[in-house]
């Protein structure tokens, strides 16, 4: 199979003048090389396409692929992760991972939680605010948690994100509104354990590859999986493979959310438990990072003995099943 690879290289955007935090979700060359080598080891012919601008040029020149392995994050708007899949659909070219509707929905954490709540899946009470007036009117029980509504990699999350007073909510919320130029998600803070659940597959074939508990070291930002903690995870975070009943309950919640939202092929979900030890949905990443060493999904796969090649093979197999049924 001829497989094109679409991606956003972080250095390209740094060279264009964007900042470190703005480009935090974009990929390192090592990630693209790892994906390319894994695909070739599986017998596929590969073609490194690059970002959406490169894809547009290639399509305009008449180039086509049997499948596109897409990890483009995009740069602007709530639909940024959906741009490449939407373009590929217009040209009737199959691709890996979720479709434009799912990627647009799940990037907006507030909209995602509305759907999750309607599905009857546990998630903390929440609201989405656009202004200081709306921050002042928030009627949720303290402590709270505040973060940008459509960012990943912990962007906008710091120790100040745990909100202990109405005054702090107003101050932190206004700072986030000003910095990220988007609404702020405010939700009730859950004090329990934090889990990441890795998923491979689609629909009824989706399965958990394992559960990883995020444990913060003493020098880390306390109680929050912050941008700093994620960037300096080697020194600040421990990841524990867990299989106890609470972790298995997290798997059940994660799979229900994954299937209910219509996510495909592979990704991960973040959950946190309440004071009674009941896990709740926090967010989903249907376009999870695939750096073989640094990305949470790959860290989890390594802990359960699943090689990197096996992750890529499972993703391509899941996507290829859509080719057979189309």
C-alpha cells in the first residue's frame, strides 16, 4: 500500500516566528521518522507529504495515495485538526484516525463534555465562559479547575488552574481569555487519582491497551498535570501501570466515551476520580502524540510490552478496514 504521511513539524513554525507554547503540539523529526520506518517495516511504500500547505500542492499536482497517515494538528480555529481530513475526504482519499466532525467536536472540550453528559458518562459539572461577567456568574462548587477550551499538551494549565476562590477564578479566567483568545472551560475539581487510558481500534473493535496512573513528584506543580509537568515529565512525573478495580472502571468509562463520540483507530483518554474513587471523563485525544519515547500513548504501550511497530500496525489495520467496507 502507498501511504502518505501528513504532519506539522514544530521547527517549521518556530522558524516562522511562533513561540514555544504555541507550537507545543507539533511534531519532532524523530516522530515522523519513527512512523515512516514502522510503516516501511510493515511492507508499505511511504511518502512524507508534510503539512496542509504541502498537501494542497501535492493534490493540485495530481498526486494520490492509497491511505494517508495523518497526524496534522493544524494551527488556527476549532476546526484545525479537521482541516486535513476534510480536504482528503473531498478528494476521496482514505486516512487514519477520526473524521472531521469528531476532531472538531473533541478539540472543543466544552462541546465534548455536553455530548459525554448526554450519553450518561460521568464527567465533572462544568460551564464554558467567554467574558469576565460570565466568570463572575459561575455557579459551581469550589474548588474548580480552569483551562482553555481548545488546547492540548497542557497549554494554559498551571498550578493556578486549580481554583480555590471566586476572586482567583475571575483573575485566572481573565488571564486565560486574554492569553488564548478563546473561551475558558471551568469545571468542578476532582481530588482523586488521574489516569490515562490508551485505546486502539474503532467501535465495537476498540480495546484498551492499558491504564497508566499519572503520579506527580514533590517538585512538580501540585495536583495538576500542567504544561510544565508535561514538558519536564522525566524529572516531575511518574507513570505507573495500574490494573486495580478503580483502573478497570476507568477503562469502562474510557471505552464508553471513545465509542460514544465516534473516535477511530487509536488515541487516549484522560480521567480523574472523585473523592469516592469513581473515575470521570476529563478529555479525549483522538489524535494522540506518537513520539516513541515522549508521548503518553507510547509510554503506556512500552509499559504493557506493545512495540511501537505494533501501535502503527494496529492503527493502519483499523483504518484499512474502512477501505474494505467502502
